């Protein structure tokens, strides 16, 4: 995905439509037990992007405070009708960063994981692709993120919430 490019997505019932502008900072395939439980699947795919690059096109998401494995919690943007989770804000990153659920994009194939995290608890039948970094728990951003994403992240942290 290139800068300025737009991808749209939404919930199952169509009440919420949104768009993200430009490439995400990084895309996680998270295999932690918490994501497995929340999604009812083997892992979650989250595209980390600045919240000001997420535009709600239709409807108004319902923000639900939920616990997280870190103990700090997260706010999940859900459709108030079908309750599909669209993105979340983790307390560690705050409201400036959105973790968009890639599966809610109209074309989720465009954003494959840049890294697989918490693979120590991945389902044993999941085969990770060769060439994509995979780490047992978490990782050092400086080792894996592209330079442009690191610069955008620095600018994000300098902004006031």
C-alpha cells in the first residue's frame, strides 16, 4: 500500500463503514491466547495506523472498554448493531493509535502480517509463512519496522493526546 492510497472496510451488517489512508505503520499477526479467545480464531491480524488516518464514512462506532492481557485494557470500536470489532485503542498506545482489524477491510488481502507475534502460544497446526519474521513474544520496533514507520511513530508520540 502506498502513501495517499485508501482502503475501505466495515462491519457485517453495513451500519459502519470506514476508510484508512496510506499504509499502516506495521501489521501484526498476533497469536496470543487473548487474541485467540477474543476472535474465536487462531490469531488476529491488526494493522497499526494513526487514528487520524482512520475516517468513519458511515455510522457511529460503539466504543467498549475491555480488559487485555497487559492489564491496561483496550477500547474496541464495534458496530452498535452487529457488534463486529473494527479497530481498537490499547492503553499503552493510547487514542492516537488504532489497531484496525484487517479482516474488516473490503480487501484484507492487501495487508498481510509484517510480523507474527506471541508465536509461543500459536496453534500447533498454524504454519507460518517463510520470509515473514516471527517472534515468541514481542519485538524491538527498531529491529523490524521500516524507517518511514519509525519516523511516523516518533511524530505520533510527539503529538498531544
